[in-house]
């Protein structure tokens, strides 16, 4: 089953979209553990190094500070 429950939202892993709130009658077997992000256990420094080493084309390179800020907010 591609659909998992994350907190109070249903999530379709195949499409990467949230499907809406969990209904009161959602069966317990539908609640599967969410897929753990491979970046969840990384430190801010490791993510910063990863971003520095990434081969990003020039126009997208301007977004690195924003990506760092998002990473620090999400993990920090």
C-alpha cells in the first residue's frame, strides 16, 4: 500500500502528495510508519557540506543559501 498515515494526514508515497485529514474510521492497518528521510540523522554541518559538494548548475546555485536555511529550520 502506497498510502501511509503521517500524524493526522494521509500521504501517498507513490505520488508524493498529501491526501487530506485522516478520517475517524481509518483502519489501523492503513497506518504504516512513515518512510524515514535519509537526511534526518544528518547534522547541519553534514548537510552544509553536502550542499557545497553538490554539482548544481549556475542558475540554481543562487538558491544554496535558501536550501541551507530550509535544512537548518527542518533539522535544527
